C-alpha cells in the first residue's frame, strides 16, 4: 500500500509541475492586467497543435517542438488579445474586468472552433519513441514524464529569474503591486500588456504540448484541462506565481491520490472541490502571501 501511495505522489508531482505552466500564465495575466483570461484553455490547445505539426510533419524531435509551442501560442495570444480583449479593457467602468473575462470565454470558444475547423475532431498523437519505464526505490519513472518534469522546472526557474533580475520583470512586479504608483515612476502598464500576454500564453502553449505528448491532441484538450489549471491558480491566490506552482503541485497530488478511492471518471471533481473549499474557507488562496510578482 505504501508503494502505491508513493507512486501516486510521484505521478502527482510530475503532473502538477506541468499543470503549473498554464497556471503561471493565468496568474501572470491576472496580476499584471487585472482580469482572468479564460482563453488560456484554447492557447494550451494551440501550443499542443503547433508542437504536433512540426513533430509529425517536419519530423522534429519532441524537445525541439517545445519552443515552437511556446512561440506560436504566445503570438496567437497577443494577436487575439489585441483584436478582442484590448478594446474592452480600454473602456472605463466598474464592470470592465467582468466584461473582459466574459469576452475571453467567447474568445476561447472561437479559437477552439477555428482549431476544430482546421484540424477536425480526430485524435492526433505525437511521434515520440516508446521508452520503457525504469524502477527506482520500488517506484516506476517514465523517461518522457521525467523530461516533462524537467522542462516545467526549467521554465519556472527562467520565469522567476526574469521577474527578479530583469528591468522588464521588475516593472511588471511594480505594476502588479500598485499600478498607480508604477505610473508615477514612469512605467506605462499598457506597454507591458503585450509582453505579459505573450509570456503567459506561451507558458500555456508549452504546458499544453507537455500534457498531451503521452496521450493525444484534439480541439477540446485545453477546455478539459482548464478547470484543473484554474483550481491551481485559485489555490495559489491568483496573484502569486510561487503560489500557482504550489497550487498546481497540490492539485496534481490530490488528483492522483483521489484515484485510489474514486473512479477516474470523477477525477475532475477534485478540482471542483478544491476551488469550493478555498473560496469558502480562504478566499485569498492558500499561498496568497507568497509572491514573486508582487513585492
């Protein structure tokens, strides 16, 4: 029994590390721009398809497809933000954030429909070599899963370095902390919108590619996973990048452990329950005090 629990913990941590990437994107958008962009789900799918295309049609190795997934999803995210979301954000009013969130849901459906029109509903798979799991300390580890885990850690470390070491990163932290004070310091929040969107949606696309490499790609893959991503971000407090990572790890482990007692059909209920409990008991999130975006 201990071995089974240990295996679930390992699987949950690996899954949670990958979920952390789109959760970081969602948190970054909310911290810098002040709204929840639900089109992160579609950008996960965009990244998954971008990686699949260069992998299956150009025969690039999987590792080489990851920058493509990041860049394409980031570019599509900026383009769609400029076309659909920026005009709504430019309006002043008490309901602006809510309207932007609603429009982002419509945008998510539009992108998903465009992908469905372009690629159809067939399941597509990455062309990656089949590798044998290896055993360590009685636990099984898959080489592909370990690669995904390593990529997720590197991406999170690069993002943390960007926010703590670069001028643009520090400017984003200032805007997230106090937009009005940032303006007095000469920082124009709107000029950071494109960069924040590009990074956030690029992370979502990268996470989407990692999440589907061992399964399959279809136009609804992002929509099926967005609840888990949102749960991770809510657990982290919606404004904390470290909190988003911790929340994703917690959701990943909880989901895997739940499979020991419930059917996989009800696995998504874990994310629902996590959101419900956090909003009821600690609306600011479990890790809201830990932040690399806010000072």
